């Protein structure tokens, strides 16, 4: 959905946004100037101003907080030439409040644009243009002079490199497959954690875990995973690989999609062989596991099911919907289904903490609509939908009403893991024997336990030996016992690797 392309005029780039608390409040205006020395080409895309509490953090970095989001105002521009001006007043879009509903107070304000073609986070991707934060005071003082806040976009976001150590390494390679799909140079990255005592020795071979991060993670998440696994028995005997699953549209979940390209195939046929050749990974798939949580949990199960001969086991934690009959309590295939309200007209919650609703589906989508591509819901569409005539993913539902397009929902069936298993069990069943492990919390923060229960029932009916555990009282979390079990399984079989590092010493 576009919110209007504004006109271009005058001698400098200025973005004017009017903000007031109520009819008697003092207005505050933002004039944003993009320094031509920073951005010399015409800019097409969305421009943002974010207001956040003054806490020492750049306001743009607070946008990822789904449950306490900062105030964002945004507008779309097209072919905005360097040195020209755009003025915005009533056409501005915003979240969580309208431009005339922002509470009085002291804020830190920052302006930014979006240029990085691989980052899902506007204002955070390397090369995105940003301003320095400034302090803004929004007052209710009647009759006072309206302040004007100058924001100059004068720098570009710098890439934050992974800090390598003797055990943490960065792996990068240009993907011929994805570069062909996207029509530009695409680099695949991964963070690699080496086993204790790892040596660059031709005869060595190590069990390897491919850990797929949840939404918002990337290859640098290897640093946090390193800390999490530091006390897990057996983890120090394995290579841990965290491939970057992020993309412009959000999270690829390593699916071959019309929008994101052949992400799964590129992982299996390009990235994995290159990494294992460099770091001496396993010679057999039986010593290669795939795991992860949330979107990474879904991705790990997808990879095991789609490439059953490439992985020896899958350990999926709190996965995204694995049965589209319960897509966070929504049956996508049901005629008349709606993302915002249930059959009784009640508002659908999207996240909870205990019995308290943290955010509704509609609120979440409104937030994503202001930020543009890169959000969780849009990421599902970029993964599962065809591309429309405009080149963008076909939308599953109407953003204003929440009404689901049943035809689009049916087109998602090839990505419904439960359906894939049921329709292909004769061939998949033998290949998945002993490999599938799924863990979900009974009170999942994002209402994902229902789909896991449906998957469990389906697998039992198929006669599968898959382990599906619904952990009583657990929210959206990695299941510690499942992690320990995975490494116990991998390391108990490590002696089958010939020759092992221990034997070569």
C-alpha cells in the first residue's frame, strides 16, 4: 500500500512533519536535510522520523521492540533528486499514534532512509542514510511558539563486523545461485563456532549443527549462541554454524521462494559444502543436524523435510506455524476467515504474556505497514506467496479489513509442513525415521502450540516415530532438554567419524 508520492521543489531537501498533542498543544515540526555529500543520487523509498525516550540509545535502534514501539512517522518519495525539497503535512503515516496524538514530553528524534537491499531493518542496514539524534520537547503550553527541529542526514550506517576469535569465525561467499536469482551480487554469510581443540587437519571430521536463528537474528547471533551453549555437554565437540537467514523482506526461513530466490537450495548446495570443506565438517549427513527456534525452528523442520538426505536430524524449537489450519489460531483455509477478528467478531491477539495480551494482530500489522518491507507478517508473504504484477509478494489478506484471500491461502499449501508430510509420506516417511524432534511450549507467547499439536496428531496417524513435545508451562523459548539431547546424540556417534581428531593426536 502506497501512501502518496509527494512533489519535489526548492533548493534543499527538507522533510516537514507537523506533530501536536491536541488542539491546544504546541506543534513541533521536523525539517530533515540530506547532505548531498552523503547521498548524491536521487532517493526513492520511504523516509522516517522516529521519536523515542532519551535513554542513550539511538532512536532508530529501538524500533525492533514489538511490544513497546517508539513513535514513527514516515512518507514515501520517488526520484527525489539531491538538493530538492519535499514538504509533508497531513499525508504523513505514523505508528503507534497519529501525528496529532503524540503525548507531550521530551524525546530523542532521528531521521533516516533505507538503501540496503539485504537488510530487513530500515535505518540499521549498512549503507542506510541516518541523522544524528536531537532532543525534542513536545509541550502543551497554549500560545507558545511552535518549535522547528532541524535533522540533517549526514552519515551512512556502518557494517558491524563479527568479532572473530580463535573459535568464532566469519564465513562469506558470493552465491552464484542467489546472484542469478536477484540480478545482483548476493553474499551468503555464516558465523562459525569451532570445537575445542579444533585443528586445520585434512584427516579431521567434526559433527556439525546448523542453527537457524529466529526473526531478527543473523550470522552475528553466533556470539549469543556461543554463550548459551558454553555449559551444554557435548557442544564443544561440534562445529556450530549460524547462517544468515535475514533478507530485505525479513526472514528467508531457507525456502526457495518467488521473491527471495532459491534460499534453501543455495544453503544445501553452495553454503554447506563450502563451510564443511573449510572447517572439516562431517563426511556423512548422519552427523549433520539442523536446529533453531521460532522462525528458525520452522526453517529447521522445513530443511529436514525438504532435503531429507542432507541432514541426519532436526531439532525444532517453538516453530512458526507448522500447520496452516492453526496459523496463530487462524485457519487460513476456512472461507471467510479474518486475520483481525475471529468468527464471533472478537479481536485476535497476536502475542501474550500469561493471560495478558501484549499486542493484537491488527496492531502488529499497522506497525509493520508504517515500517514497510521487513516485518514478520510481510515476511510470510514473501516466503509463501507468488509475486504479483507489481513485482511484490501477493498479499494473503486485506490490510484494512483483515479479510483473508482464500485463493492465496490455498496457494500456500506447498509450504504447509503438515500437508507436505501427509501427501508425501510414502516416500518421506522412511527418510525421516528417527530424525524429527519438535518442542513447543503449552503457553507459547505467539500462540504457536496449536499448530504443533495438530502436527503431532498427524504424525501419529501416519505412524511416524517423530518426537513432538508440548512442554507444559513453557512460553516461546528454546527447550533446554532438547538442546542437550541433540548434542548427546551427535557426540555419542562422533567416534564413527574416521579419523577423529582424538585419534590423530
